[in-house]
C-alpha cells in the first residue's frame, strides 16, 4: 500500500472531489437525518460509501474541515444507534429484511473499518464488529426460518449488490474472527460462486455489471484471506468478456442501464459510475497480484475519461451515467449509490499510484505526486514523480529508500507507447543497470537503489484514431495517450452540430493539430483542431475546422466520427 499527495490531472480530480463536493454536502439533512429518525421502509441513502470517501480524504489531506466533518458524521451515526445496536434507517419490523437495508448497513461496516485502519480509533471497529454480529444473527438461516421469514440463500440475485460479502471478509481480515469469513464463504455461497455473464438483464446478478464485479472482487479477497493466489473464474470471465470479446467501450468502461452489453452502443444510459468504480478497483487488485500492465492501461483510460467526465468542472455535481454520444445528465441528488461510489474510488486514487511487496516497487499511474510505499516489512521507499502527464509522456521519478537496498522497480509502459525510453541517473539501462524480465507491460529494473536516484521515463504520445467496431463500425475515436477527445457544439460556433454528430462530415486523420492549452474541462487541459469535409446539397465540397476537447468536457456530445481515410485507424490497444 502507499500513501501520499497528488497534483496535476489526478490531483485536480481529487481536490475538487473533497473541496467542491464533500465539503459542500448537507451531511446532516441529506445523509444523517434518516439514520436518526429510522422511519424508512424502502429507501437508500448510501452514507457508508460517502463516509468512507470522507474519512479517507480527511486522513490523506489532514484538512481541518474534513477532519471536523468526519468527526461529526461518525459521532452522529454512532449516537443514532438503537439499543440493540441497529445502525440503519429502517423502521421496525422491516430491518434486515429488505435489500436496501442490508446494502446500507454492509457499506457502513466497510466505512467504519476503513476509518479504524486510518485513524486508529477503536470505537468504529467496535461498532463495525457489533453490527457484523447482528447481521450474523439476523440473517442466520435457522433464525429466519423459525420466524417464518424468507431466508437469504446462495441464489439471491442481489447478493453481490449488497456489499455484505466484502464487509464480512473485511471484518474477518481485521479482527481475525473466522465466523465472518465462514458466513461469507458458506452462508452467502461466496467461495463456490461461479456465474456466467448474461447481457441486458438486470436480475439475477450475472446480468448486472456492478454487482458482478463487486462479487468477483469479494471472492478474490476471500481467497487472499484463505492464503490462495488463484484468480477466480468469474474474474477471468469478466476480463475476457471486456477485452477478449471487445465489449469494453473506448472510454474505458462498459454497461448499459447498469447491465453488461457488447454491441458498442454509446448513447443513452451508458457507463454506470458504480460499474466503472468497481472495474478500476478490481483491476488494481489484479495488478498488485502480478497482473499485466494492460490492466493499468485500462485503469488510466477509465480514470482519465469516464471517471473525470462523471464530475462537473467545479466538482459539485456528479453523473450516474457517462455516455459517449448525446447529452450527459447530472444526477439530481447527492445521495444514492453512484455519487457515493464515485467519491469512494476517487478517495482511493493516491493508493493506486504505486504498490510494493516482495522487494518490488510497482509504478502504475503517472501523476505529479509524492507517495510512501512499503516494499518489504522493514523497507519504505519515498517515490516522487514530476510530470505533466497526460499532457506529455515525460515522467521524472526520484527514488528515496530509507536505506540503500536492492529491489526491482517496475514501470508500467502504456500499450499505446511503441518505444518507451528509460534512463537511471542519466544512463541508459542497457549501458548500466540492465532491465530484467518481469511482468508483461512493465520495464523492470533491478539494482541497489540509494536516496536521490533518478529515473526518467519517456513515452511518445502520438495522435491515434481508434477504430470503432459493431455499432461504431466505420467510425473512429481520437486519442492521445490515455485521453479521448470529443465534439462540443458550444466550442464550435457556426458549425452545424447536427451534421457533425450525424456523421455528415468525414474528418481528415492527417489534419490533427495540437495539443493546445484548454482550461475548459480542467486546469492544464488540452484541445486540438481537425479538418472535416462533406459534399453539400449543391454538390460542392465543404470544409470545416473543428475543435475537439477532452472527453471530460461537460458539453461533449460526440466521440466517434467517420474518416476520409478509414485505413488510418488502429484497433484499440487495450483489446490486445
């Protein structure tokens, strides 16, 4: 694990989440009031997801206002518990019997455990454990049967959506109490779970992307708890579907109306934020377990495009879906699952930059940052990156171990980069420290590292047109590095937006100029210009110059375009 600070692209995404969103929320009325009144019969708040983001960001930044808000939320929540320990929002006697109640309470357990680990406060751990014990007792099959109530079985379509499996595995990991893991393994059927993927069906779980990925991640975490290094078949199946079957959208995500889909539909309720968050989280888990660099490539594509586009430029508003074509709408509330999952995954970004273990320092995300990484029980390395990535492909890294020590530095080399170049202290690795084998998609340098050692990574970032398939066949999307570019009608006054979006203009792939500075979607953002042409109603050739902006542009409405020369396009490197 790592901890540290962020600036640049990721830092802006991170700062506007806590400064523009978390601190602007009405925690008392919107989030905490239902837990105080406990009068709900079927609603869902999502407090656990957002509180976990709050407690993580308060710890990471040390910001006084976040720390104060964290204390207020925690004290109010714990003070609102019922005498029997019930923590949720439901009125009696409906407690623990409805999907949303168990979902709410399970994510509160996860948030309380995160708070305990970060802030060394024993009270959240005690409450999480008491809540876990209540769940064990109330969801016990024999207890439910005796009360004449429908038992929660291993075939419940909602088990992955609940988060209950991950909460129980986390409780077992932190407390050492096997009862929680046994409940997840046997009562919830987590160990044996092995469903296929079904497209376009919300229930049961195999049709729901977010639920499926949550369940797959829970199964992976259970196996880790049991000491297994095996990857569950469901994890392999999801990745094979996204990458091998080319269901993945060019923006780095999937899902239509929360469900799996592979026909490359890009308009409507596309790219659910919950699904994107869990895909990023699952990929990071796999990378730390020795996965290929392509998983990191997919992470950064999703983060720099779909995740960034799910947030308004000031951070205040969030999106449930992020389509590639057509209007993007903001979610009307601060509560519910997608806003919370967005805040939560953004709060985890500092820990996704690098990871350590087994005398390896793995560098995954490139961003202006400073992180502390433990690569062995007694070895900590301070890693500082100086870069304007993704604006350029130049990254300077300073390696500062707490003492001279030998280990492997593994640098992810993005799949779009044909010939990455690495120097160590100004020397080409082949002339000095030799690159080692290592995992696919990484340059591995094994040597004795000392404080002040410098590594420079240079990757070319040419413009490339990514060829569309299926519903996007005959059209292409423009990318540079991990960044996609889109058409915003407001940035192109006087241009017939309907004609552009309708594919009447074919773009000249050789005409791309840029990148140019563009502060619209973000500080330090970029844009480009490209020429389009069509034959108008009078039979004359008509040419226009279009400005394309970063995918996170809140008014972007089109990402795919026909090309004058379609052969200039390439397949998406993420598909392999």
